[in-house]
C-alpha cells in the first residue's frame, strides 16, 4: 500500500494538445495500432474496435472532448487499459495517443495543481508537470461514459 508521500509510477499519455496522467497499474499494454473496425451506432469518441490478444477492444479518442480529435498515424499508439472498477474482467478498452506515452515517477513536491480544467467532466484534477498541462482522469465519470447503454454495445 502506497503512503501519501510515496512516489507513484505513471504514464503520461499525449492526447492532442494535452496529456493524461494515469497510474501504470491501470495499463495492460502500450502498442501499435492494429486494424480498426468501425462500430455502427457507437458514440463519436469510440473509433471502433481493434484486435488485442485475440479479443475485440474498443479504441477511444478522448481528445474529442477537447475539440481536437486525433487522426491515427505512424506515431500513434493504443494504450490498453484493464477494466475499470466494477466492470467484468473481459471489459478492456484502449485509448488512442498521438505518440508514445512517457513513463513518469510522480511525487507531490514536484507537482503544481491548476484549476484550468477543473470544470471538465472527465478529469478529476489538472496538474502542471514540467510545464505541460496534464489531466488526471476521473475514473467514476469515465466508467459512466464508457459503460452507459450506448457505449456498452461497443464494449460488450
């Protein structure tokens, strides 16, 4: 169990002109994009499903919420996440990044809180890390977003 002053191992995910910071323990794998198969009637942030370890995994673009949707390219990566709390063991999902995520060890003295994205419904908090605007996702809000009635069809 980590104490409040213990460093946290995390990944800095480039999503458009912003970054997301997620604990490494939430990430199953970072890899190249495989073929993306579009899903009819899926929400706009779901780009489709990709094959990951012989299972279909929805690929999501959270940059769309900031008005700067990503276009998958040569530098893009798929970050596959373990299922969010309260979900079934097979409900993995992936986020599209604009380039390779960066590993970080975060300790509280080097992090400055900002209120720039405080009103964003999918961010718990916003930080300034090395001069970069970084958001920490609000997992309960993402769970609700990813697993509502419409998105559940894409993920199931």
